[in-house]
């Protein structure tokens, strides 16, 4: 049994249940781990401001890998410890193409989410759980012209999330074309983060690279890390960690790459996995 010193937890579909809440058992297990000196880290596709600050307060969680690994933050201070973002020359031509499609899009900049104003009227059409839809529609800063906003302020974009709308046959419009477009660009990395979305970052950016970077900052051997996730954007961190865990509700590809499959996110799968690999948590 490895001596686990760092545990990285995805949020949506992993630590969160379908109501975007952390169960009592999961939270108590995290608190017990941090009191033992184990570093528990959030590892999410969300930006910094998408963290459940109210739920994790007092849990001992101090760091967050955000935007699929594009940025690592110290939660209490909001200090960015590492950022690998897309500059305006890379990002703007891509977003100008995407604005010609029927897509809900969110650009993560400096830990915040920004959406084009045109997405507001279409947001209710999103096919995601209600709690996630509420989060998406109520935490973004709206801008009239996203490309111009990026140019005028010379901003770097940590990540872009794209959610697609179904047609009358249930097929997600424009998704196949956009997926091919992103995969043909060698300067970005694109993955699915769940619910048939697409997410892209700068090439070479992923949660696994960020995990190893954070482990180095904290002087922790990568072999003494553990990561838990459920979708394609968790594959890299599950491979990079000393122990990779797939949720019971994870995609088949994630389960295939994991060292262990735990219970699902409605059944305290995070706590079950942590207790399995960290004996001190079982008492």
C-alpha cells in the first residue's frame, strides 16, 4: 500500500452529487485526511470562482487545480501559483469561428468565467442537471463582444468550455464539426468534460501536468499522490497520479485507465476510495 500524501478530487460527477453538493461522509473523510497531514486538492474544469467555497470552508483544502490544469491557486489568498493560458493571438481566431455556431460558451480568465451576451437567451436550452445549469447561468460575467474584450484588455484565457444544444432528433448541433476543428489545431488540447461538452486549453495543458507541478511545489513525490475523477478531462490526472481512481459513474475510458473503481457520486464514492487506500481514515 502506497503512503498517500496528496489526494486530488474532481468536482462535478465526483465530489459533487447531482445537486452540486458534497455529502456529509465525503466532507468528514476529507477533514479527517487533512487533520492527518494529507494534502487534499480540488482538481476541476471550473475556474477559481466556481469552487464551492462555502462547502469546503474548514475542510483543510488549501489548493485547487482549476480550468483543466491551466491554473493552480492557493484558495485562501486567491494567489495563482502557476498559469498556462492561451494568449489573444491564439484564442481570438478560434472564438471568432465558434461565434458563428449555435453554442453556449464560457471563457475562463483570471479565475472568472465570461460568456458572450448572446448566450444568455439560449442558456435554458442546455441539457445538463439543473444545479449545473444554474451555476453556469448565474456565475458568468457577460460581455457584448468577447473577441474585442480579449483584444482590448490583452487577456490570456485559461480555458474555454463549449456546451451544445440538441436538435429535434436529439443530436447536438455543430458538435462534430467543432470537435474536428479543435482537434485539427495543434496549438490547443481539447477534451470532453461531461454532458457532451467540449473544453479546450493551450496545447499540453491538463490536470495531470498540473498535479505533478503542484506536487513539486509541495515537495511531494508524484508516486505518493492519488486522483479521483469521472470524465475525459480527468484521464491525464488519473494516469499521472500514483493511484488513479475512477468513479462508479465514470466513462468506460476512465475506468479502463484507473487502478481502482469506486462507488458513484451519489453513493460517497470519494470517501470509499480514500478509506480504501488510506487505512488511517477507516477508524
